[in-house]
C-alpha cells in the first residue's frame, strides 16, 4: 500500500522525479564502481589464497606418495632380508629381529599362504595398537580374530584378496582403503617374502598426519587426504578439534566447511585419492569486509547529501516549469497576450523563449484568423451585394441582359475564393499525390493558356522544361496560382521561364520587400501598404505546400517566384 502511494506521488511530482533521477544518475555509478572494486579485490585475495593452496596441495600429494613409497620400500626390504628357511620358527625369530620396533608400521605379519588357508607365522605390533585390537575382536564388520598360537589379534585376509594375491604373485600392493580400529587408522600394504610367503603390514598414518599438519600451519587451514567416496585418509582438522575455526568442520565423521570457506581439491597421486584444502574465509577477507562497511557508510552519507542537493536543484528546475504551466493555462483560457517572462541562458530559458515565441505565433494566428474572417466576409459580401443589385435592376427593368456579365464575374470571384479554401482543407487532410512522368513545359503552357483570356497584360512562356515524375494537376495548380498572383501586380507583362527542373514567374510590378518574402507564404497573409488585391491570401501558401510535398521548393526573389522540383 505504501509503495503504491509513493508511486502515485512520484508520478504527480516532477521535482521528486528529477531529484530521484539525479540521485540515481550520480550515486548508482559510484556504488557500482565501488562494488566492482570490492569484487575485484575479493577475487584477487581469493586467487592469491588459491595459488598458495595449489602449492600446498602439490606438496601434500608429494609427501603422501613419498610416505607410502617409503613404507612399501621398507616392507620389501624386510622381505628381501628374510632368508629362505623351511623352519617357520626360524623365520619368526628373524622377522621379530627385523621389525622391532615396528617404526612406521602399526603391525607387520609374516604369512604362509597355502591352497586353502593362511598361517600367520610371526607378527609384530605397536604396544598401544595391540591393546586396541583386543577390544576390537568380535566387533561387527571387523576381520580380526585372536590367534591362540601367537596370543595376538591377527587380520584375516582371504587368499583371493588383492593384498594377498598380488604379493603372492611377486609384486607389492598398497590398498586404497583405510582400516580404522578403535581410534587407529592405518593403510594395509603387502610385499612378497621367500618360500611363497607374504608380508602384510598396516602403515601408521599418524606420522603423515603430523607432517601435513605442520605443512598446513596454524592459520585455521584444514588439509586432508580423502578417497573418492569422501572418506578421510588423513585430516589435519583432528589435531586441534577445540579450535573455534573448526567447530563446524566435522560432525559424525563428516568434514563440513564453515559458512564461508575458500578451498580446492587436487589428485593426491595414489589411487583415486584427492588432497583437499579448506580454510575459513573470514580471517582472510576481514580487511575486505571492513572496506565494504566503510563503503556502505560513505554511500549513506553521499546519499543524504545527494538527496539534499538534488531537491534544491529540482526545485530550481521545477519553478520555471510551473511558471510555464501557468502561462499555458492562461493561453488555454484565451489570454493570448500571456507570456512566461523567463530570462536565462540555460535550457529552461531556451524553452521559455520558445514558448513565448509560440504564444506570439498563436496570438498572430488568432489575429490573422480575425482578419481573415473580416476579409472573407468583406470579399464575399462585395460580389454578393453587387450581383444582388444587378439582378434587382434587371428585374425592375433598369438594366438590360448585357449587365449579367458582371454577375458572372462576381460568381467567378466567389468560386475562386471557395476553391482556395477547399484546396487548403485538402492539403491539411493529406491529399494523395498521383505522380506520373510529366513534361513541365507542357504543364506550364497549359496553365498559362487557361489564364491568358482573362489576363489584362501579355503572358509569355520561354524555355524548355524537364520530364519529371510529378502530379501534373497539382503542379499546374502551382503555376496557375503564381501567374494569377503576378497578373494582379504586373504593370505591362508577365514572363514564365522554363529551366529544366525550374519554373520562374516574373512580373514588372513593385515586387515583394525582402522582409516580407517569407511571410507572404503564410496563410491569410497580405503584405504591402497599398490596396490589397481580391482573394483570401491562400494561393501562395497552398503552392508552397504542394511544392514541398513533391520534395521541391518555392521561393520569392522580389519580382520573381522560383519553383524547383
């Protein structure tokens, strides 16, 4: 409801519209520029962070591959150092000597693989890992069971498992799935041993986690290695779980990002593992957020100042507009002498000057209309009165039939005036042109031949006219009007000269003063101080309108009227 009221006020209040337009024109670009700058700054910061993360991901992938390669190399070395022996007990003693302490392994097992089953001959485990295995026995999904002969918990692997099958075929194997038992996370690997035996081991991932944690630093950055299913292999987020930066990173074993974080994921170089790096964007973008807050504050100040300045300027613009509106209202009530009276050099002043000129033109048109009504009334009354008196004299026998010729002249005069008025009305209605190829010379001569019987002075036609695509009837009307007008003022002769696309009509009368050579083409205009010839003052106006509709011009050069088509 409030928005509708505001829209209505805006539609009715020009000042508010101008003020709003100024505010939008001045402040929106500034806000847009500031926003673009902040966006580019944020993009630059993000790109710098991602570039640093790219290097970290590359280093983390390299460390992960090196760690797994070292573990595999060490297990293969143990296998090479075991001598061939048919005595399992001897092999067990040798194995215990080679793998004690277990180092990077949580456990190492020496397995004899038969056709149907395996036998774990010897096994070495880290002490805390060994204790955790006892608690894991019998858990759902666990493949570990207590071996009474060794009095240790051992992992049961099927003979067709890649861990056993690959090592039995003489090649080392590194699993792509992490084994997690009671807080310990290790990666199963295997290597061949003498006499077809197999060495299996669980790589301790804690040293790798510590190395990656040192690489990630203490800036709230989380660096982890994941499988393709999103299962974490190593995650530095577990090292400082009480940190505020990691409060929302891990729920139910799933790593979650903070509300705003910058991160990336790259292949680790082993199986389908990926190295993921995520860090909260808040600390990184804190200077940018401060800049955004300052920008909004300054924009608010600029908006208030802009609103005040815009209202002042809008009032200055609208005040003369109101004056123009009041003047227009006075003109509408019939006060044609009303003027705005505004004087300034700006666009408003130019508009006011144009408005005053229009008002003067309207006043002049009103004057011409009054003069025209009076003139037409006089022109119509004179022949009508003359014809009435002549006919009355004939009826009373005071005059003979020979006086009826005067009545004929009066009627011709009336018909000519009515025809001019009809021509003007047709032009205003947009009379269509019927163009066709026509000879200007033939048109001019035909028009002159029609007027010559009524001419009181000789009319001569000279030269040759071009053949143009025009409306011959309307062009003939122009020539008739020009020659008829020349006959009204000529003293001894009228000349019509053809020059290709031009028709020039010249008389030897007084001519038209330079200051009136444009005004004579206005409707109802009659210039000069002498007696006015009969007519409504429409002939020249009609002729120029027809010429312009043909794409031509009609001008006055004093005693000569020039039609160019």
